[in-house]
């Protein structure tokens, strides 16, 4: 099916998922990227400008709490521990073919994850990509205790808070992509936001 080349929103949107949880297999991204590239390069000329995204969903409440503990022990830790294994094998091909990457592998430390990705790109001899960080989910700091107390009241009594996070929606992801981000690193966004953001 040929759609008008002058209207990018009318083009099919390609989204491939390379992970469904923290600790998922790390060799899945390669075949997914192969498929995205094949779809991007084999379509009729009317599909020039077609957009493709690779998403990694690597976060759950338990893994986020563990990430918070790692960040407390090391300010440069707290993101997905398999980030290198997941991303390094496909980063160059994604950037070369315009496949943008969206993930919650920032976990408890999205900024550190973004710095790690920038270093990774340099080590691979790539230009550092445009990386956006979506923040605002982390409510576990002492500064947020009054808010949590207002919302939860006595349910907080006697608890040691390890992790408290709000689920962020798709809008910040969409805004980051609209601003030209090649990679969007999130913490606790709602799982569907990883796909809804690119679709928006």
C-alpha cells in the first residue's frame, strides 16, 4: 500500500520491542533491528520517511526498588544493569538507519543511563546521539515525604521507604521525540507509554 510521501503521519509506524523485563534475554534486539531495517529499506518509494522505533521495557516495581538501592550505594548506578548488553550490539545500526530508541532502562537513575549511552557511543566511534531523559517519577526523596504523607496518611507509619514512584504518561516521550531525540531514557513510565509516545 502506497501512502502520500508528503504526509509523514499517514505512513505506517514500525515499533519493535527487544525486552519485556529486567533480565530478559539480551540477544533479542538484533533480530528485531534486522526486521525494522528490512521493513525500512524494502518498501516502495512511496514509504520514504517511514518511522521506526525500538523499545526496551525493563522495569517493574521490584527491579525499581533494587535500582534505588544500587543508586544509594553508587550515585552513577541505579539503571538497568544489562544496559550495555542490550544496547551496544544494535546502537550503531539503529542510529545509521534512523531507528529511534525508547526505554525505561533509566530505572532509578535515568541521567546516569544517558551518560552511559553517550560514553558507549564514543567507544563505538559514533557521534553522540541526541539523548532525552524523562524524569519526575521519583518520589522517594525526603523532599517528597510530606506529599506521600498527605496522600497515604498513617499507612506510612513504621515503613522504611525504598522506592516511591509516580507513573509518567506518554506525553513527555512524544515531546522528546518531537524535539529530535534519537534516544529517550525514562524511569518509571507506564508500560504502554513506551509505545504510545512514539505513536503520538
